[in-house]
C-alpha cells in the first residue's frame, strides 16, 4: 500500500473512532437530561407512544409466531403442564396464544389499549373466548391467588421505570399466584461502561433540580422508549426483594431471562 494512502486510512480510523465516541457521549448526555426531567409517569407515556405506534407488536404475524427458541425449555423445566398461567404485559397476545396451543390455561393483561384491541381482533378470528384485558401501567389487576405460574411479557420488565415500581409490580404479581409458583421474566442486560455513567450522572443532576423519582445506573431512552438495562445482581436483588427465589438466570447478546419461585 502506498505511504500516502496508508496515512489517509490511518487518519480516517482515528477520526471515525473519536467521532463515534463523541456522538455516544452526547447521546448519553441527551438521554440523561430527559431522564432527569421526565417523571416516571412521563416515561411510561413515552414508552406507551412507542408501542402504540408500532405495527410489529400488533401484527397477526408476530402474535401467531409462537414461542421464541428460549421459551419452551424454561416452560418445560419450571411450569407444570396444563396449569393456569397469568401473562403480564401480554401485548396483543403472542405468549398467551402459544401457551394455549401448548395446553396451558393462559390469560393476561396489557396497559396499551391499541394492543388490547389488536388482541381482540386476533383472538376473535381464532375463536378464542378470552382476550387480553386492559390495566394501567405498572399495575396488576386485583383478584385471588388462582394462578400456577406467572410470565412477564417479552422484555416488558425492562420498560418499567424505577426500581421501586418494578419491585411493587412483582409483589402484586406474586399475590395472584399460589405459593411456590414460577415466574419467568425477560429483560435487556448491560455491562457498565462510560455511556451508562454519563447518562446516569447527567440524570442525577437534572433530577435534583426537578425533584423527580430516583432513577438508576443503566437507565436509558432508546428508540423513543424508556429502557433499564440490568446486571445480574440487579435482577436477582429485585426478584428476591419481591419474594421470589432465583432458580435460573441466563444472558446472551444483550438479552436475559430469569426464573424465580414464589416463597
């Protein structure tokens, strides 16, 4: 390679690397400012808008696609066949339909009215008698402990703002299930880096002046939605605090799954 060309390529590599670092830091500052200025209810509204506008989660193709590859092994191992399952944050019903097809008695709830209405259309076309019911964000419909297993819909736990709200949500879920029932939850994972730290520190400064609820390291605003990316310790602490004994944990490619057993 000619010396001049080699020099130009080397300059490009350095400039590109530093440009991406600067963009990453500025993105983290931008996220931190808004994480600090928006309340937990505001963050829920931002996330709701994202899912309300999504064609994917309301689509027939997605909701009839069945289980993801990692779901059947966990169901076979921890959930009793033909048992009654409650699916939280059920979207338009993918998990519910797959569970019913597998022989479970499954039902669920969802805070997005658009996805609830999509579930009514899809379930109606299939002749299913029970649809996904509507509830407010971060809440669980009240009722007796009649379920034998609990599932939080794919990635939904990641979108609940603040540690206190997530734990309260799990505690409310536990009240709907019999003792020793399994809980399956999925989430985004993280390994702490500079951008996490910048977003967190910026949010902490802004939140001090805005007097908002405390957020945590790992909070972000990505793709117009609130996201908390977890470490393993965070998942285990939150499940234990809510009354679940950890039986399984796995993570790969930025996504994780955990199974807890209700005490």
